[in-house]
């Protein structure tokens, strides 16, 4: 039903400004009477960060920024949903237009700048569904004008740890000036020390909530050495690799739109994001699991992420071009891959190609 509806709606949605199309999609999901998703094949189950995921495919942060439709997304077959980015105080983000489709490239550029309804509104929604089951994480970020950005993360983890399945510390958005500087060694160590300490304090009442770190694909390998070393020393529960890129691959065809400022996502991001994932995997040495995100638009791309080191995957941009049927398509491809190798679980494939990927020429 939803597939048919979507196929009919997609040309209409593509005729709209991308942000208007997105708002309309959220409204439709909020009121669509969706049946509960059919149970997943048990070979797709993943255990990571102490959580049991029915399948490894997650909705990436940025789609449901204000946690309006996490349960609709779970019903549509996602194994988990990452709501946010949420900021402590409401903020509007950058002036519109600020989202652009690169149709010929199957890519998106956005410079939204953490438009958020703020912690109160999002907290209320997550608290209302906290016992509904399903894995719903929250991605947290600092307000643009915060005097002390680290204090924003501390406050948000304290507030959200009791109602979220996990919390992602997002220091990799390219659209909040200076935010990515928190990835520098000294700043990151201070941030993680304070955030993990806050998480430990709430754990005493709320139980353990995994804390993940989401990084940019644009780090140098020397910077990645530092980031992974600090993440391991501060004992984060996992990393997400990664956010959108400020680079513009030479292969882009939509040359004019590519000049728009902002982070690029979708198919053109796949080679860089997968390379950074593999580079992260070989540095983490199994200390914690990774979520691979960036450019997944097919079963083959999803499998490639897992083989490069992802225990779980997330996607967003490909849904704009491929629609929600992509989720079922990826599940079928993963099951077929397991069957052809006579494997019982995806965990046997995680990182199988990581070393080989790191030996390839750097993606251009
Ligand atoms: C319109 C848009 C908004 C996004 N907003 C966020 C956000 O608020 N927080 C975040 O961590 N990532 C955000 N992202 C990045 C995605 O979560 C993801 O890391 C990135 O798009 C790469 O995945 P994809 O190629 O499958 O889209 C956003 C991406 C897009 C396209």
C-alpha cells in the first residue's frame, strides 16, 4: 500500500522545494495508518551496544529531527531510528533555500544548520513513546549561539539518556560554524570526558544508555588516529561514520548546484564515506561497533558498508530518489548474501574487506 502510494506521490514531491517535500512527508507519516512491520528474518538480527536490533538498517539523523514519526518509520521496516539533531533551545537554522537535490548525481546538499524545535518538545515526544518498544536513538547538538558548547552536550545527554535507546554526540555537522573543531584532540578529549561522566551519573537512575560519536568523513587520517584513540580511551560505545562532506568529487555532473555551500550526501558520498569507515574499523580493533552511513542506495552498497566494517548501517538521501521500498530491497540482498555464503549472521561479514578497502587508491 505505502509502496504504491509512494510511487504515485514521488513525482509530486519532486516538483516541490526539497524542504517543503520533506515537511509534507513527515505530515503524511504522522497520520498514515501503518500496520506493524512483518517480523524480520532472524539472520538479520544484530546485537550491538547492548541493544538487540531486529535488522541492521537505520534511518539516519536529520530525517526526523524533532522525533515526530519514529514509530511510523519502525513500522515501515527500519531496524532503528535516529531522531535529531536536537539542540537545547529551539533555533531556526540557516535562511532558506538550504536543501538542494543533485538529481543527475543522486545526491543532496544541505546547509540546514540544526533547525530544531528544541529539547523540551523532542523530550516530550520521546518520553510519551519510551515504553513503546523499538530502538529509537537521539542525535544531540549544540545551539549555534551557545556560550559553552560542551555544556549543551552535557545537558542534553542528562535529559535524553532516560528516554532514548542511545545518544549520538554529533560534532560533525558542517553547517554550524566551528562545531567540527570539537573533533580536534584537546577539545574532543574534554568533551568526551564531560559527556561520558554525565552519562555515568544518569546511568545510576536511568540504566545504561549507549553514547555514540558521529564524525565527519573529511577528517585527515592523522586526525582520525586522534579521534579513535580518544574515543577508545574515553570508552564511547560506538562511532557513526559519517556525516555529510564538504568535498565535491570530480565526478559530479550537477556542476552548478554543486557550488551551493553545505554538506553533500547521497551516492557521490559513498566512496569517501566507505573508505573512512574502513579506516576507522582498522583503528578501532574491535573495541566497539561502528555504524556505516553515507551514500547507501542499494543492497550492494549496504553489503559493501558491512564488509568495510559496519555492524549497522543508516541511510537518508537515497530515500529521496529510491523511496521506502529500498529498505525491503536491502534486506532481501543481505539475506541472499548470507545464503550464498552459507552464513548464519551478518556479524561474520563485518570488516571482511576493511584491510583491502584501506589499500585502495584514495577516492577522488
Ligand atoms: C537534509 C539532511 C539533513 C541532515 N541532518 C542531519 C542532522 O540533523 N544530524 C546529523 O547528524 N546528520 C544529519 N544529516 C546527515 C545524515 O544523517 C547522513 O549522515 C548523511 O546524509 C549521509 O547519509 P546518506 O548519504 O544516506 O544521506 C542530514 C542529511 C541530510 C541530507
